[in-house]
């Protein structure tokens, strides 16, 4: 498979996968886990696959990232050093972002509900899937490494300024259709709100619940929760009308009583800030 023959190979792949999608996609995912540099070409070759075949692939992806029967079970999602995600997991995260960006009509609920379920079990590693979707499909930027004071000032600006300060203006072209598809999926009450709430809650618990002697790993998990929460809130709130319907009142976010989520005031205000801004705009409009 190369840039010169991926179209021809894509037609052959469509013929092979039609009668045997489970077998073929199991082999493809196994190759992706070992050769992540082939992800873009492989996804481009999916152009001629039927909608049913693409749905089967999304099912196989759930098996793969969850350590299901295909590929083999019992695989560790961390490297032996206990600090970084395993190569196969990192490759699948990248593939998920590229795949759903290219094939935006494939349903996203399955993979997002999987992440929600894993967060309920206090597993933070699967947030890499959300980061990949936000980056590849939504075009969001995640600052990597140390952030300078100039970059920090840039992050307080608009989308163009953020791109210039975080990626020096060099970003992948974002598909408006795939971005809308992701935003619509995250605006559903059983996906978007649980992701925001549980990411906020597990962010505070990860320091105490993570069973490891590596302080750096705990710090990385905390940073992952924080960056994902910030970008996720910004991405969903870009559609103010849906965000208003999604987020409960501030007292429910901070409340410790039955029905409350018990979030820190800082996190609750972060989630509610777009609602406050929208209310201020409506008030100014009435005046």
C-alpha cells in the first residue's frame, strides 16, 4: 500500500471486506498497531467500503481498544516503564481520530459511550481517544510540553491566535462536516454531560486512586484530565444553543446533596462560564 496505489487497493479491499469484514478488519487493525505510519493511507483506502462494513469496523475498534477477543485479550495499556501508553494503544487512538474524521457518517455513540463507561470505572487512559477525536475531527489544539508565557497569552484569544501560538499556524485542514458530527454527538445528554462531569470528578481523584509509584505518571494523568476538560468545554460550548440545554445550573454542579455533582467551584464556573456569557449577551440585547 502506497500513495500511488491506495485507490486501486481500496477497490480490492472493498470486495474482500464485503463477505468477510470481521476477519479482514482484525488483520488491518493488527497491522495498524504495529505500523502507525500507514494509518492515513489505510483510512484513505476505505473510500469504497459500504456503510455496513464501516459499522463493522467501528465494532472491531471497540474490541481492540477494550482488549476484546479480537485482537487478543489481556494486553497492557501501559508500557513496561509504567509511564507511557503502549504503542498499540497510541496507534489505535490516532487511527480512531483519522477514521472518524474521514468517515464522518459512521456513528460515534459507541466509542464515546465506551469512554464514559471507562471513566465510571476510574480509568483515565481512554481519555486519549477523546483527545484524538477533538484534535482530528474538531480541529482543537492541545499544547504539548511546557507552555511559555507567550503561548499562555495566546490561549486566551480566539481560534486563529491559538493556532499561531500553539502550532505556529501549521494545522491540519478541519472538515466542517466531521466537526459538526462530533459536536452533535457530544451535545447529547447521555454523552457530553457525563464526559464533562466525570472528567472533572476523576481529575481530583486520580492523585489518590492511581496505584503506582511513578509520580510523573500521576502528574501526566492529572494534566490529561485538565487539558481534556478545558478543550472539551470549549468545543461543546461553541454551539451556545445546545450547550445551554446540556449543562445544569451552577448550584447542581457544586451541590453535595442528592442529585448534585459535587464539583469544585473553579471547575463548576469553568463549565458554566459560557452560559453566563450567553446570558449577559441576551441581557445586553434586551437593553
